[in-house]
C-alpha cells in the first residue's frame, strides 16, 4: 500500500518489541487451547482484534455476487471449502453489516447467529479434526465502507457509477463471509453480476462474461493462494484493456471519466515493463495474470497491491504527470506481501520495506534519483526511536515501516553485495512462494543463503534506538 503523496504520518503510541536484539520475541497472542471445540472468534493478532477466526483453514472461496448501483443492494452466495484444524461444534466467519438468509454445512441446514461482525455457524453435526467441509452462506444487504484510523476509507464504498471494495488490513468482510486474516490464504472464483454497460473487475484471470436480461456477469479466477485483504471488486464505467504479457492475461482498467491519454493511463500502460524489471531482480512473477485498475474515486487516498491487479487512487496522478514509482511499489508487493505474505501484521515491514526499496530501484532505473541519493535523504530524516518491526497498530503505515524498512533492506544489500543480496531475495520469493512468513524466517533464510550472521545487523537497522553506521 502507498498513500497519496506518501505523506509522513504523525507519531503514534508504540507497542515495540520488548527486547531489542531478539526479533523472534515479537510474537502475537498464543493460541488458546480451550477454544478447541468452539473455533476462536479471531486470529489472535492484536493489530486486528476480532479479525480472522480459529479452528479451520480455508482452501477456496466461490463467490456469486449481484450488485445494483441503483439501490446499492448486494446479494451474495458464498461457498467456502475448508478443513477443520480442530474438532468443531461451531465456528465463526467474519461478516460486517449484511443480513444472512441461510447457512448450510456440507449441504445440511446449519444454525447461524450474526453477533456484531461475527457470523457464528453451528453445523447440524460436529466436524472432526481434519474433516474437509463446505459452507454455503446466502446473504444480502447494503454493504458499508470502513473508516480506518490508519489507512483511511476502505471496505465497500458505493461510488457515483458503481462501487469499490478495497482496504488494508481488512475490507473483505464488508462484502463476503471470510476468515479475514492473511494467515489463512485461499483461492478465489468470483462471479459478479452488474447492469449491462458497467465493468465488474476482480483479481486473477478473466474466465468469461455473459449477459442476460439486462445484466452482465463477469467471472474471475485467482488460483494462487490469496490473503483476503488482497481481494478487490471494482464496479463502474471503465475502459478495460485485455491483452497478454509473457503469455499470461493482462487486464488493465482506467475509469472512463479519466482521460484516455492521461497520466493514470500512461502509468498503467507501463505495468508489463515494470513487472519485467522487478522479475529480473526478484525472480519469476508469481501469478497467472497481470494488470491494474485506476480509480476516479477521490475518497480512495491510496494505492493497494490487490493480488495480480493493484488498484490506484486518483491522487497519484493529480499533478498531470505519470507516476510509475507507485506502479513499481504495488507490483513489487506481488512478490513481497502477496505471494510471500505476512503471518501477523506486526511484520508489515516485510511487505512495505521491500516494496519501498523496489520503488527506489525502479526510480534509479527509470532515470530518476539514484538509490544512494534516496538512501542519504531517508537516512537523514529517520526517527530511530520508531521500530520497523512491531511498530504498533496505529503506526503500521508509518515511516518506520516503509522508509526505515527500506533502509534496512539497503543495509543488507551493501553488507552482502549485489550478487548474494539478490540471491537471498530470490530464495525468499521461491521458497516461501504462496505462503506466509515472519521476520525471524527472513533473518534465518538470509543467514543460510549468505553464510553470515545477520541478526545484529538487522536488529540495528530495524529496531535499534540509534542510527546505525551505513555499511
Ligand atoms: Zn505498500
């Protein structure tokens, strides 16, 4: 994610790691053993209380959604395939503000209660540990946006010509029932039905479009595991361009109210070029499709790395000039954050530090500031009292995560040299592809690949309280 204008954020109360020099000490809440029969109501991540759930692991979501901009009403049918990780008499899904009509588990009517933002499901028969099961949820209502204190407006936002579902760290539960935490990634098959003439854009490969009775159904498939906050839905009047890049589908969409030859369109048109630049450094692009979506909706004041198809708010292009730095940032996340995902939000520097550094690499390549110039400026501006790891929920999109995180990446590069440094990055994106990882996992991999002890170096750059000497 990048905010428009990349404004520094204000100071925030920190919940830093207790022990400098022990990155592994920054852990979330341990699982609660006595929740085994009733699946936990959250993922135990203090950055997103109430989000995610315990007791099962989702393999796939099949979503059939119909949305009418005339009355903002959404009707949905979600089919969720999961495996019980404990014996379960009941379990929770996250679902905000919509009304549930019926729930079935393995085809049998199940009990359900909507308690706040938790949908509590009681199957007719308990689920054995290891059992694979299917949940069907029928639901409807007028979905709502989420005002986040850290990121700004997200969730499901009705716009002048349609809607946008977007947001980090959570947004998905505003339009479908979900285990809304990145630790439970899953595949997605999405069908979206909208009035003829509107586009309905999602993640992944386009798998057909049909029209009947004044409505058009757009189908999308994301077959690589995806964290729920990376799912998006964009409905409205868009110029959609479909082509191929490196043999895979490339779908870009620019709001029809933006100029066809304007800065947003020009920036997105360089998506393939930027991806290839990044793939040369990070390893093969991890997904089956490419693209990007440029919004005209001014209330979205950020860009987000929604999987395979980032969404860009209009603020990046307001100057009238293209901004490929933000494109490089969001595309770098496809490796760092989307394919290799964090296991808990306190490690968000693993996403943002690398994406910010990729932006610096791209700008140098594209004839802008050199990396060394950027590093010198950021180093001078860094507040070393703010840690990159476990920065506190209120500061998860702060400079310590983005700029200090990227400086740590640069320090690692200078310490190891380019050859070993990029080998470390390619080993990370290869070995952890499609999964989840922690800061401690990264340190261990970097030490193994380089054959060097790096804990003290990364501690100093990520969480130490004073400015380390530049290597
Ligand atoms: Zn980012």
